[in-house]
């Protein structure tokens, strides 16, 4: 159940992005749901491999290269899906940062923090 709630939260965060970044387009909420699913899969499967392969560059840039990896994956999903369009690298960089922040805020507000004590 929690996985479905997180998926909807991520889709809502994606659906809000075109209002904040004018060069990101989402056709409908269904497209946002599909894009959130694909982004989740890409982040779970491809991102760890890229992080390991680019570890020397990431260490040299003190971790800032992770933003580049996130932007490239965001741009990749934008190119992969027709209902989700990201027009350039700058938009992908800003969009991936805002997507993370909005998703985190919504998840912390709606799901709250679980404490084990």
C-alpha cells in the first residue's frame, strides 16, 4: 500500500513540475503516473550502475556529479515517453532537483516520519 502512495506522490510531483519549469511538459495525470513509474525503475536499475561507473568523477567533484547523473536520467525518461517532454539539459537539471524536493516534501507531509520507539 505504501508503495502505491509513494507512486502517486511522485506522479503529483511530476504533474506540478510544468507549472514551475516551463520547458517541461506533461500531457495528463496518466502520463505523470507512467513517467513516475519509469523514473522509479530507471533510478532503481540504471542509476546505481552509473553511480559506480562514475565514482572517480563524483569523488573529484565532491558529489556534485550526482546532479548530472540525475539530470541525464530525467532527460532520458523524457525522451523515452511521449507524454513527458523535457526540452534540454538545464530543464532536466532543474526539473530533477525540483522533482526530488517536491516528492520529499509531499511524502514527509502525507506519510510522516515513522519512529521505531
